C-alpha cells in the first residue's frame, strides 16, 4: 500500500493568499517523480492558520528520492529566492492501511 506525507505549514493569515499563489505557480516537478501518486494543497477554513500539503507515494523510498532530488530543489526555488511564507512546519508520515473511493 501507499504512504502519505503531509507537510503542515503554519501561515499567518495575511500571507495565506501568497502561499496559495506560490503553489499555483510551482514548477510541478513532483508529479514527474517515479512513485508519485497524488498532491493536494489544503487551506484551512476553520479560522486556524495551518495549511496541509498532502502527497501520496508508492513507497517511502520514492518520497525520500523526491526529497533528495534536483527536482525538489527546482520545485522549491521560490522558497529559496523569496523566503518562506510560513512561520513553521511539521512533516507527518502515514502508511495507508485502508482505503475506499466513491
């Protein structure tokens, strides 16, 4: 079964739109990686300030190859050039043990 990695990024309310815009103009390199299955940017609607970047991978090794790839650096160039939008982040790791779809 797949693995899920969620990057929980704390973003001040006044910079939330900037984070969404950066993701809208991202390089899209992640979707080209072997083992990549899904990406979602989740914006909070409950008054909280944590965005979730959800990615799903065939294996932990595939995710780690992404983190260590040149493509990862290219995909995060805006962060390196313009500085972070968030004030903190936490990487959450899960194994998919059950799934169901519509």
